[in-house]
C-alpha cells in the first residue's frame, strides 16, 4: 500500500494509468468467468454483462450501509 501511495504522490499519471488498466483487466476477467459459467445455459451474449453489473451494484449498495 505504501508503494501505491508514494506512486500516487510522485507520478500521478502513471498511478492512474496502472489503476485504469487494473480495473479494466479485472472487469474483463469477471466477464470471462461469468460467460464461462452462463455459456452452457444458452443465454444471450449480453446476460453475463448484466450479471456482472448487477453483482457490482449489490456490492456497492452493501458497502454504503
């Protein structure tokens, strides 16, 4: 954690690029897992995206309480 704080203070552009890439890769991985789990059920291709977004919304709502 200390490394990330120091990176944010010393090189904010690099910090935000690393943050963006990390979030993007994590989201793609979640979509891949959801697609692999829901694929054999024969659901439309947009359903894994809906499932991932729904789970993220539920997590965000629980953290606000």
